[in-house]
């Protein structure tokens, strides 16, 4: 049972990582502006953060004086200490390898659950950014088709 459980957990973790990797690639290469993978990761956190009370307070207390949303986001990107400041995929793949090598199913389950819990927010933010870009692309296609 243990090897099957560990293999299943590793398969699901691999699928999760590949999905986020593809979203980062999509955002990096297919958006209106080409961005590095690191920029995509930070942007995915910065845009939603800028509209929170915490984000607004951070900008106010930090002395932001601009007038545009884009300027606010750019300022926050440069001044906020991001929990995930670079492409997480390489470190996630290392965690996957560690899980895959695990012999103890209890330890494997803990590694899997820790990974899923610890990466939930950034995965959600990246997925939301990719969904927004996809929606924007679809809207542009519809406009070009005259819809």
C-alpha cells in the first residue's frame, strides 16, 4: 500500500507543479508584454495585493504618491518583500524528488500535505493571473471577429 500511496501522491504533486509551470510559461510568453518567469510570479502576487487594505496601507505608509493603479502596482512590486520572489518551480521539483524517494508513507503524506498547504496561495494567484490573461486574449479574439 505504501508504495502505491507514495506514487499517487507524487503523481498528483507532479501534475500540480506542471500545471503551474505551464501557467507561468503562458503568462511569460503569451501576454501583451513578454516577462521573465520571476516577473510573472511577482506580478501575480502584486496585482491582487494592491487592492487589499494591507496593500493600500503599505503604499500609504511607504509614501506612495502616484495616481494610477499601474503606478501603484509597479511601486509595490519594487518595495514590498514578497513571500515568493522568484520562479518556484525548480524548488518545487526538488520537493517532488524528495517525496518520490520517501519510503515511509506517513512522511510522504506529510511532505505532500505541507507542499499543497504552503504553495496554495501562490498557486491560486498564478492560476488567477493565467485565467485573466486567457480571458483578455479571448476578448481580443471576439473583438477581431466583430462580436
